[in-house]
C-alpha cells in the first residue's frame, strides 16, 4: 500500500487498523467515518467489512480482546488493546463487529468463518469432553477430562472449554436381537446394576437405545433360531448363572435345544461352539456312543452306549460316535454270526 497521505472513507460496518509509527501502537477505526492519514501513520489494509453473525450461527475468535466489566476493550498504558494470547472466544448472534488489532477469526473444517449451530435430532447425542476446568450454564462443575452427553432434540451451543468427541446415534434393537455393551468406567446403570470397567452385558429390550457416555457398543447380537433338528453348542468363558437359572462353571459345555427355547441369545459369557445337527436313526440302524452323559449331563468317560433306531438325539459335548451310524445286519435262515465278548456283561 502506498505511504502517501490520502483520505479513506469508511462506510457503516467497515473498519481499518492504523499503525502509529511514532508509538508502534495499532488502533481500530470503524465507520461511518472519514480518515485522513498523517505522515507518521500507516493503514495496514483496505477497509474490511465487519464480521456479521446471523441468527443460529457462531464464529471463533483467536486472541480475543480483554474486556472490562462494562464490556469495553481494555488498553494498556500505551493505548494498545490487551489480548488473551492463545485463547479463543466463541461469539453468537450479535450486531456486526470489527476485529481488534491482533484478533483473528478461525475458519471451520469447511473453510467458513461463520458456522451454523448444530441441531441434534431426537435419539441422537454428542459425546463431549472438557478440555479445562469450568462451570457450565446450569451450575455443574466440570473438570478437564470429564465426559458427558448432550442429548437431542436441541440446539448445541459450543464452548471453548468443550471438545466434541463423536456423534452417538441410538441403536434400534429388533425382536430376537440384543446390544452388547462394555463399561468404559465404573458406574450404576438404569437398572441399578453396578458395572465395573471392562464389564460386558446385553440389553435385550426392544426399541431405540441410546448408549450412555460410560457405555461402549461392542456389537449387535442376533438370536439363534433353534428347531427340533438343530441345537446350539455353548461353552462358559466365566462362571455365571444363565438365562435358564442354571449355574455354569468356567469351561463347562452344554447344549441348548428346542425344548429349552425357540430362540437363544448367547450371553456375553457364552462362547458359541456351533450348531449341532440331530442324527436320526431308522428302525434298521444303530450307533455306538462313546463317553455318554448320564441323567445329570455329566460325562461317563470310558463308557459306551448302544442306541438303536428308530430314534433321534443330540450328541452332548464330549459324546462322539464310533464308526458313525451303522446299519443292522440282516441274517437269512442259513447264516449265523460268531461273536466274541470284549468285556463281561
């Protein structure tokens, strides 16, 4: 810009910064005004329009000016406005305002200097984290690192002390589905159950479920449909009481059949070993079962049991067939079998 004297006419809502070369102090001049530059003065830029923040918008100002109790900018002994160096300030809807010397307007991720306020829909929330200690509008004291949810519907007004971590949307739980959750910290859930860090559990109530800030969604679990010909092989990864009220020990294996339930949602402590088909036997077949279970489903290691058709059964965990399903031998009238006993019976 030329340093020769000239007259600058400022329209309403325009401003310039003027550097006094004698004092090295930069001052602000806003319009409407007519300014004649002196020899010791320098206009740092052509007239700029004031920042206009329309309704339901906001902007971020870096190095904001320090203001007195009545809102006026505070100046030092040299007449230079004081700044909060390294700080930011969020300004919402207001009359057009200029930027004081040293203030900078921050662009958002899309390159806009003025951003729209976020409208949070129903069954949606923002996970927020405090970056410094402060007290929010309702008197709640927040410490750096604290996290909480801003749930919709509503309009979120940002703060410089708060960072948006993520947007959380409600998970829809359909019939025969469940949501597997993990505790991010120790807390008491809506059913007054104390959850420890890392603990997992299932939410089976149908409908939309919005996870808390202390909860993490691991996966959505679908129920396994059981029929008269298919069973579910399960193994306990931890000692617990299952949905049928039976105590299971870590490492224990068992079957869930159609007689127990039409569908089954595997618990967080149940490892699915697969689906077990039923081996049907007709009236001309038989099989030899090794290590059969007793009436209490306890395995009889080393025992053997012959099962003859016509029948159908599930092989319990630990049971196995020797030689598979075999056909009976049909002897005509002129033939016989020579048998040898392998043990007393």
